[in-house]
């Protein structure tokens, strides 16, 4: 799910998107979503065993990741293996802003693969605003590397918001989510 045309199409700065109540399961590779410019509220989604990364922000975009449930894959099956989770659970490049609140992260059983964040740049990322709130839950040694300064407050008004449940509730919220198992010629 790629949100934003390309790195040069700055018109997407006004984009506001919500991605909620999905189950992104095994076999998916990346972009759940990947955001260029604009703003995305990613809430109450379940991520299991992705192959490269789950959520990514680039080209100055902002992601508010709230109440999601991340279960890291077995790194031995990774499409690309880095020190992080199959690259990462939450990542970004090019001056992105990420605020993580109420998410549930479970790291794999591999000692060198506990960091849930990944930045595609050297040095300059220290000024990017990446925050994890005290409401995030980190299991099996998972941790979030914060950076930057200033506010990461959501970019929407109270009237545009909705109730988001804690990440621990996502398995039950998304138990019926996912692709349909339809048969051609029969009701689905």
C-alpha cells in the first residue's frame, strides 16, 4: 500500500489517510503502508511475519502508529536480513516523523534483532522526530530508538479522531480480517 506518488510529487503533502483494522499476515513483504509526504494514521492493525518491513515513512511524511500489534518474523526466512527485524517493523527515510503510541511489539528470539526501528540514512536521522510513548509495550527485548526534538502530535482535529484500542486487543479486533476465501461462481 504505497501512499504518495513519488519523491518529487510534493502535492501529496496535503494527503491525510487512515489505515485501520487490517491483518497483514505471513507472505506480505512491505508497504503496509509506505507513506511519501502527507500524513497517515495507522491504527489497530496486526502485522505477522512480514519479509522486509511493516510500516515506513519517507519524503517528509508523518506516521502516527497507534495501537498496532507487531509479531516479528523468524529472521532466518527474511528476504533481506539486517540487524533489525527483517529490516524493521517501523522505519523511514528523508526527514520523516513517526509517533508510536499504544503499540505492542514482540521481538524474535534472536539476540541481535531486537530493535524495531530502522532509518535509511547516516547521521542526519538524529534530527528526525521519532517518538515512542510510555503506552507502547515491548516484549522479548524489543526496543524503539527515539530521535529528534519537538512535537510529534497527531495532525488532525478532535472531530477527525476515533477511539483506538490498545495494541494488546488487536488480535481479537482483527480476528475476522484478511483476504476472503471465495470460490468463483459461488456466494462469498
